[in-house]
C-alpha cells in the first residue's frame, strides 16, 4: 500500500490459479483485465444499469487487492489470482463482449469508497444463485435494474448508503510501496510517518508494542523501540531497522487489524496518507528541514575545508546551495545543489560518524553537538540527561523555565521545560528537540555559562552603554 491516494494501474499481473498453485502469471493492461473479468462473470444481455453496477464492483475489488498489496505482502509476485475461491474469474485470451468493453472503457478509472475513507472498497460479490455472500448479488442486480434502480442505487442497496464513486482517477504504473532505502534512526520522510501510523494502530491490538508519541515522520528512539518490539512479536530479525521484510510484515498486520480486505473495513482516512515531506530540498525552500540540513553542514564544515560554513537560518539561499554542492563534490555525489534522499543519507551518516567518537556525557561548560536523533516524549538516552542538565542551568536565569529531574528519561516534566524554552526562543513549541532547538539551547547555555564565569572588570561579550 502506497502512502498516497489510490490510482488506476496501467497493468496488472494475474496468477492463473490459486495463490499457492504452480501456475503461470500474465501481465496485461488493467482495462483489458476488467473487460475480461466482466465478460467472464456477467452476461452482455443484462440491463445496462446492472452491468454498470457490476463493473464498479469488479474494479473496486481488484483495486483493493492492488492498493493494499494483498499478495505482495505475502511474498507473491502477482497482484491477483483468477481463482474464484479468492478473487475474480479471468480467462486468458477469451473473447470479450463488445458492449461490455465499451462500458469498461468508460468506467475503468472509477471505483467505490466508503465515505471518510480513501482505500478502494473491498466490494465483495457473488453470483447470488449457486453462491451467496454478504456483498453484491450479480443476478440480484438484474432484478433491481429491471425495477428502475440506477447503478449507484444498486450499489447502495448492497453496500450501504455511505458509499461514494470516485471518478477520473489517475492512471499510473504500479511501483512497490517499500522504500528503496532502509528506515532507521535519523531517517525522515513520509515513508517513516507511514510506518509510525501503522505501528500505532497495530499496537491497539498488540499492546506490548509501545506507542510512538508523535508520528511526525522522524525515525526517533521511540520508533526504533516500536519496530524492535514488532520484530520480536512477529519473529523477524530484531535490529530496529525497517527493510523490505519488516516493511511488508508491518503492512500485512496493519491490513489485518484494520480489516482492509473486508466489507466492514475500518478504513484509511485522508490524514493518514497526506504527504508532509518533499522528496528534496532546493534553493527557495524554507523551514525546519532546511535548518536541520544547515546545522549538519555547518558542523561538518569544521572538519572539511572543502565545505564552506553556512548560517542556520532556515532559508535555502545561494550560500546553502553552495555548501550542499561542495558537500556533494566532497563525497562524490552528483553535484546538484539540492538535497535528495541520497544526499541526506550521506550527510546524516557522516555526521553520526563524528558523533560516535564523542563521549555523550554532561561536563559543566562543555557544549555537545546535536545528538542526531530528535528527542521527545519517551526518549531514554544519555543525550536526554545532557539536555536536562542544560535546561536546569538555563532555568537559573529565566523564571519562565521550570527545573527538571535529571533522569535521562524524557517525560512530561522535560516536555514542559522544552516547550517553555521553545516559546521563550520563538521556536514552534512542539516539545521535540531537533537540531534547531538543541542549537538554541546550547548556544544560550554557552553564552550564559561563559558570562557567569567572568571576573569583575572583564569584557562581558557585549557592548556596555556609557
């Protein structure tokens, strides 16, 4: 399942047998597949409204299989079977009925959804004579059409009043949903957010999997903990990294607990598939993502003379473009001046490599670089202990900042202190300590610490009026 709205696939791969049966696969245009299914399952002499209602159901059924990657998550190399015990009736190379082909060409980019959900409805159906089911009765549609029911009214009769027909869906090539990179500590993007949303829902049914406090698309410690526990529960190698096997296992279990392949599906809301990350950052962009890149570049610039220093202002201007280009040239990446996933991964891994050489423990007056992983509710690490020491020092100068217990655990008390600091500093008070918040805390800490250590008469670091 892609973290996008459904689309009509250009082609579909059909297994000519039951899922585990040794049989060939055939790949053909989706529109031809639906025309074949319709010609195999219903009669061209039926009333047109009955034929239309059946075609809508057939399209939605097939799209549900494809969108949820029903078979791909199970390790198969096809999208659907031609076994009526599991899927739809498809006969390779059969003759197609002309009127059915015409209707399919008109309707193939439409599908059914439940109101409030985005995934194609699992439009279960059966012939209604030799086989009956909870969904649509194919022969029953004939009776309803003869009574004057419209296609939509026929569909409502069987699937309920809360269905909509999505029209003019885009046609695109199918691509596997699994990302082409490993998801692990520090990675960020919509693929990470999708995993976080799924794990949180799965944890409702498997409470031993810890909740991810903020599914914001940043792979932090709590996400790693949830991934590790998921891998333990479902007998996968436990490394806290989401590769292909873990990705599809999470999707498989998510589909199951949400009942996405059933008529009474819990549904997927639009907010769950809304894209929040851009695929790359380039000149003209602004925001926290840009600041994070600038922070990493500015740190590495201290060790690589080929990388010019850059201001951390959240604005992707010419100087940031130059620094990115210099970084790419230094590490033999394509020199584009834009930060794509490959550039981000090399940038981040290089930064973490330097951090690995630094003992991350609090020493009074010492400034440590951003730990590389966002700190937030649930984080439990030495970097949290250092953060708490910094916050307590600042609290001695600002009444707005509460003191915290130095435990190394990021609980509600630390969350409140972080939010108070963010409000004081004009940073969005989301309670997450990313590079921008960390840099602001350590910069102020350094200024106040050094200022408090000056002897009488020493220059305090700022101009004093006459």
